[in-house]
């Protein structure tokens, strides 16, 4: 019988799995490294949010009706 096709993970699934991990299994250094990685990911998400807000503001400015003219 054929091997099953790779199951594609849903968007954000790895993050969901990461937050469910048992932290008791990690050592102090591993926990500190995990925090650094998570803080970097938070910064990356915040930067993406700002890019999206800026793009939305530019689109709104371009397509919004002009008043008084």
C-alpha cells in the first residue's frame, strides 16, 4: 500500500503545538533561549502589523472620497 501523503499543517498550528509543550522538560538555558525566540517572533509580528496598517492607511487615503473639493 502507498505511503500517505504529507499532511499539511494549518496556519499557526506549530505555534499552537509550541504553547502546549510541557515546560518542565526544559532546562534553564533552554527556557531562556525559548523566551529570546518568542520575543523575536513578537517583534516580527509587530513589524508586520505596522506594515499592514501603513498599507491600509495608504489605500484608505487613495480610495476615500475627498471632502470639500
